[in-house]
């Protein structure tokens, strides 16, 4: 096995980065963040309920542009994570814009 210098610190490593310099996934997996099978089923129901139309800009949602927004953020009201009255169909642009505020 050949050793190469770590791209970050220069320590000999078998990969491009040594174990200490591997990037850490701080967000966790999709399921760990609350987007499990129950969420995926409910997401489709919400999109159908809202006729695949963004509630903020009234744009028709197609494919990966279709997201479901938590009107009151999960971090503020974790008990409403799967509450249909707190969810609405939203396009990716509007959801990102709202999330970044």
C-alpha cells in the first residue's frame, strides 16, 4: 500500500486526507435530521393536497424543484414536524430564500 501526504497536514496517509483531517458531517443523515419514511409519505400527501403549486410564488412544482416547507421551523416547534397544518408545498428557490432569512 502506498502512502501519500495528507492534503491538509502532510502526514503520510493511504488516502487524500489522514483520519484527523477527514471532513466531519455535522448535519447527520437524512433520517437523523427527521426526514424518515413517515416524512417521505407525508411529503407526497402534502404536495398532492397543494396541487404541486408553491404556496409563496404560485409556481408549478416539477421534479426536484418540489419541496415541502415547515411553516413554523422544526427547530422552533419540533412537536409539529409531521403536522399537516404546519406544512406547505414550496419550490426550492422560495424554500431556500425563506430558510436563509
